[in-house]
C-alpha cells in the first residue's frame, strides 16, 4: 500500500509506502503535514491518493483520491482548554 500527497499545483509532497496490506473496510492514516524532508507545509489544500496492489494480480492497482487541508493557525488558549475538556469559566 502507498499514499501520495500532492499540493494544489500537483507537485509530489509526501510519499508513504508500506509493505503492509490494509484490511478491507475503513482504515485511517494521520499525516503530520510535513513533506518527505520533514518540513511542515504551508496552509492550503492538498490531494492524497491511496493505492494498493491486488493480491492475485500484481499488475492491478486499486486507488482512490481525496482532498485534505492544512491549517497551521495556533489554537487560542480557550480552544485548547476546551479540546482538553477543561472549563475556563466561560
């Protein structure tokens, strides 16, 4: 299985490859927003493609794509507290 992440101009930003075979059904992947060199990418829209070779015919690849966005805006104090379940009195 492999995952490719491209920026809005179509440039390849990140390649994640795994020898693991993803099980049928829902799966998840967390992208840290960094490129292959470990640099955090700017805010914007990105396209991901997930692909996996067939177990019975290695010339066949199943793939799908979707959109993901990066927002690097730091959370405000009350947003972080709310996320952590802390009541700030408001």
